[in-house]
């Protein structure tokens, strides 16, 4: 339980920092310093080794590079939870798993109800399916004992399954034209990582070196580079023995070491470079368009209906049980909080509409609006619950 509480505390603090980074981005993009902000986003950064070079603006280094580290952490969390955590048995995974399915399917259906007739707009169907665990747990931390730890664990498990769903969605639906030669190099690198795992290699430097090669080859292949982080994570050994014969976990050590940098540097920087929407040229009529409406209602209505509805069905049919010490009002309040999509929703929006300039601002603003509405309503519902 101490590990869970430490995880929640870290995620809660990260959520508060994310709010600050988002506010700073919005202030920067809607003030006289806006030109400086956009100069920072498009600052050219190049890394070159002989004939091989990567030259990208700063915001793409964040989205394609640093976010691969974020996905590495997600992969480590998913592997640990599957092998020995809250997803290690069907009984334990039933409620968050079923609720997560509803929380992805219903928002997607809501979005497509508004955009099914426009193939370009329909590409954004996955935007409202995500949950931002840092933001959601950040709000829960403000409520103290009104929310039992069991519900926080449920939310964390649901968000991890959500992230796994997002990984699959990105791999299947947001992959560009593939480069065969780069895919071959990526396959070789991944094979080497598997061999290192099977051979009992525990030196993290070996995995990092091959992981960098994997990331570059995936980046050049047309598959989104962040998926290299997930592939690397699944090859990190969960258990090993040191020279003295004492058992330890390379996976848990790496997860612990990465958590600080992801929570307090990578995600706030991602929020800063992606949430800076210039709201001055955006009209109310534009925000009433099918794309922003589908995103806002998908997050605000679709997520809570999907999570609460599917969760209620699982509990009523006896497949799962209501989290210990929680009532239906609390369960509904947490279901509303899952509509805080933010980080992953912004990330999927950047993939879905990277070639559709007309959506580049209203989609991001819709993510912020839907997430904000979900956060406020979820906090209000839980605030009325009695302390445990």
C-alpha cells in the first residue's frame, strides 16, 4: 500500500505542475510575448553523427523524442501491473478493464456521431478516449479522505489500461507509410533487446544503447517513434540477482528513476509546447463545429457515461465489485474525472490532424475545455461526499 500511496503522491504533484505549465502556455500564446513563444517552439535542434542526422524543431523533439521516454515509463508500468500488480488476474483487472473499454468506446462513438460524414474530421475519433492520470489524481489529492484509496487505485489501473489502448490505437491507426529498410533495422534492434533479456543481461546501459538505435529506426520507419519506448519497456527484466545473489528488479528501479523526470520535466514541457492555443482568432461559432463539439462532449459526457455505465453493469452482474469503502456517488465522481484527457488527448490530436491546419487550434482548445469541465464537475461531485 505504501508503494501505491507514493505513486499517487507523485502523480498528484505532477498534475498540479501540469496545470501551471498549461496556464503559462496559454498566457504566453495570448500575450505580447507570443512571437517569442512560437520562436521557442520552432527553434531548430540538430544532432548529427557522420552522415546520419536528425534536424527537427524543438516541439517535435519533445513530441517524438521526450515523449518516447514517457511511453517507456507507461510500458514499464503496464508490464509490472500485468505481471504482479492490479492487472495480474482477471478478477482484479475486471472492473478497471471493463470500465476502460466503456471509457474508450463511448467517447469515440460520441465523436463519430458528429463527424462520421467527414473522413478528414473522422480521423480524430480517438482524441476523447484518453485519461490523464496526473491531472485526475492531482484533483483527487485536493479532496483528501473524501476519496478512499481503493478508488484512487481503480483510477490508476483504469488510466494504465487507457494508455495501453492508446498505444494500440497509435500503432494501428496513426502509422504513416512504412520504410521497409528502417523497419528491418528496428526488428533487428528489438530482437537484440529480447536476446539481452533472455540471456539475463541486467546492465541498463546495454538496453539504453540498443533502445536508442530502436528509437531512431522507428522514427525513420513511419511508425510513431514513441512506440519504441513501449517496445523497449517490455524487454526490461522484472527480476534479477546482483553479484551477491540478492534479488532485485531492474524494471522497478528504472521505473522509479524515470518517474521524477517524466512527471516534473517531460510532461510539463510537453504541456507547455502543446497547450499554447492562441484563442484570439477563434470564434464561438468555430468552437460549435463538429470537431470541437465531438471532442468536448466525448470527453465530458462520453467518458463518464462509458466508465460509469460499463462499471455499473460489471458490478451489477457480479463480474466485479465496487471498490472497498466507496459509494456510488464517489464512483460516479471518479468516472467524471476520467474525462480529463489532456496529455494523451493532445498527443493523439497532433497525430490525427497533423496535415489538417483547419483543426490545429479548435481541437486543442476543445481538449482543454472538455478536460476542464470534467475536472470541475468531478471535483464538485466528490466534494459533496462525506469523509471516510
